[in-house]
C-alpha cells in the first residue's frame, strides 16, 4: 500500500512538473520560481549573453555591403513574436494577446520605458567618455533592487545589499576594462558632465522600472508568458519600424548585407528576448543582473583561454568581486547562525 501511495505521489508530482513547463500554466508563478526551472532559465541567459558577446563582433565584421543594424532589431522582434504566436497556435489560444485591450495596453508601458532608456543612453553617451558611461550605467543593478523592494515588496537582508554593491563594483570594473582610452591614455571628461551623468541615472531608473513593471505584469496576471511576449514584440517592433523610417531607412534594401552570421545573431537575440522574459517570470530582475554579470565572466574566460585575448588585472579583480557577490547573495559566504544549544 505504501509503494502504491508513493507511486501515485510521484506520478502526480511529475504531471505537475510537466504542466509547469507549459507556457501559460497557472503554476508559472509561486513555487515554480524557487525550483529547477528558475535555475534552468538563468543558465540559459548566461550562455545566451556569452554567445551574443562572442558572435556579434565576428558577424558585424563580416556583414555584407549595405547592412543596417536597425533592421536586425526589427527582425529579432518579428521572429520573437512569430515563435510565441506559434506556441499560442499549438495551444489553441491565438487570440489571447488581444482578449483584453486594457491588459494589452499595459504591456506598452515597459516598451515605452525601454524606448526612453535607449534614447537616454544614445543622447548621453555622447556627453560622457566611455569609461564613465559604462561604469555609471551599472548603477541600474541597485535601482532595480530598490524598485523591486518598493513595488514588488521583495525583502533583501543586509548581506544581500552588500552583495549588490559588490556586484555593481565588479560589473563596473569588468565593463571599464573593455573600454578604449583616449590616445594620450586618459579618459577626457566633456564640459556637460553633470547633464550626462543625470541622463545616465535617468536611463538606469527607466531601465529598472521597465524590468520591474514587466515582472509585475508577468507574475500578477493570468496572461501567459507567450501572450505577453507577443504583445511586447508588437510594441517594440512598431517602435523600431518608426525609428527606422524616421531616420531615412528604406524597405527596398531591408535585408541587404545579411549573411549566415548576421542571421545567427538575429536568431540568438530573438531567443535571448524569450529567455529574458522567462527569467523575469520564473526568477526576478535582480537574479537576471547576476546572470548577466556571470555571462560577462564566461565571455572573458572563453576569450582568454581559446581566443588568445589578454585579460587586464582590473578585469580579474572584477571577476573576483562578481563571484564573491553571487556567493554572498546566495548565502554561501554568510556563516549560518548557531541556534540555541548548538
């Protein structure tokens, strides 16, 4: 009788686990966020980020004549939307993205915030030197944590805040190690430094607010992940098309210069968009930042071991800080408290 009961329990747990993997499952949030699926999507994000960093420079270097990077953004959003629409068609829910107009309109909020983020980045990158810009933008890690606590009621203990600060410093060192200095070996500060710094801080807040608001939409709504991705892809693709046309882009040579490597980048980025949404759904934006930082480490190590790239001492220090931040945030580096009588 016990063996039969155990078998029934195992079969029931297996059925629930399989159901959890389906997009749109009611169990997408809650206990799934603390299970294996969370770590699976974080691992996928880590390797996807590494693939992007290694593949994109090679692809852009060997792009064909007439290639326009703006078309890549449009194509990756189209592919992301098509893939999710196919998932909805398999489930028989192709009208889910437009079932509720109000819900669909709310998805436009993070899309507009991401547009504001990109605009602020573009405008203020010209006002700051590369090192200052890349280091300042890492502050979005802290702003994401603050907004997660304020809007999502997340609880972070003192050591986790310490880990986040360590992550900001480590990511800043990693980013600044990849920045080319001016010809005389110094990073020149522009005259409108204050305006540039305020603009980057605004970009950090917009980026963090977009991510946290999207997390709120994914976790506090019955709309499936696939339907949310279709809605987000529609908004971002529409914004990208408007930007492309307003800057003089022509659809006549839209796919000019596309090579197999460029298509690989587009597919990788489209897949990355799906992975990011899954990470936000099953984990959170804070862990996404950790996975992104670990992806930089993975890229650096691959470049050093297999591509013969030199790694600056400042980058090694950044790697150590990021690893220490990950362990501290997860409680590995924090000694357990001794209970009474121990």
